[in-house]
C-alpha cells in the first residue's frame, strides 16, 4: 500500500458514508487487514500489496431505497466497467484501486446477483458466508466501518487456501501467521477464535485444520 492508495481508499469510504452505503457493506480481502491496524493494540502492521478493494454487500434486500453510488464515483474520477459475459460491474481509478462488490451465495453453485439499491451486478460466493456471519464494527477516522472478526478472517483464509493460486496461497499464509500472533496476544480475540471454530460445520473444521497443519500453523 502506498500513500496514494490510502488516500483513494478513504475517499471511497467518505463517498459511501455520505451516500448512506457504509452501514450495508463489509470490507473483506486484504484491505480488511489495513483496518485491523486500527483494532489491535499490539502494533499490527498489514502487509498490503493489492489494488483490489472488495466490499461484501451484507444483505441485498437492504436498504429499499436507491443509492447513487455509480454517478458519485464517476464524478470523483472512477471508471465503471461491466464484464460483457457476466455483467459484473467494477470501478477503478487510474492504476490505484479497483472496487468490486460481492454478495453471499446461499444455494448451490456460485453465480451473480443484481444489488437493487445500487443497481450493480456482483459476483456471489459461498466462500464469503463465514465472513458475513461475524461482523466487527470499528470507529476509524470518524467513520464506522465493518470488517470480519479477525478470527473469522483467518479461518476463512485457511478454508479457501487450497483453492487459491500458489502465489496467493503463500501471501495468505503470511497474513494468517501475522494476524494470529496478535489474536493470540488478546484474550478476547483468542476466545473468539476458538468459539467461531467450534461453531463451524465439521467439514469446514477438517479443511481448516488440514490447511493449518500443512503450513505448520499452531492454530488453536
């Protein structure tokens, strides 16, 4: 992450705040780690090296009113593009950041969902359901932003690790190791780690433990 990316990130958050979108989205992916630097009291420093900024739209039924995100982002120098095959919409600003919305997938398969309030088609993934189930609201720079609980974040990364490309697998494992140090340094977060793990389906637990063991991670 460089200063330009950080500046554009907060520009996006400010637009979402002013347009009333911020309560309905969760920051996921590597940029959630940036927000964790506001959460941990043990000097956590994220190793952030991505232009991809992913927002999980937590409930596509809310709000019922329209939110004019597309024109506001375009007014601020963002370019909107849609995938010609899937219709999935993304925003990017120069070569600084690329914004994508994601939604939960409840049924079989992974597809796309049109988000009525913002009029944008998003990719729907079952892999994000674990993140959505454990939201953490934080006060950062006078904004209330939502990220997954750090414990849920690392468990989800372990769960999907084998499905990632090798380069991203290694990057995620480094992030997991760093976050885990700070989680275990906090009694509250360490309890949450064990609680969330215990609440997962047995099949999920098995995959997570196998990924942890494979990478010599002392998880629990």
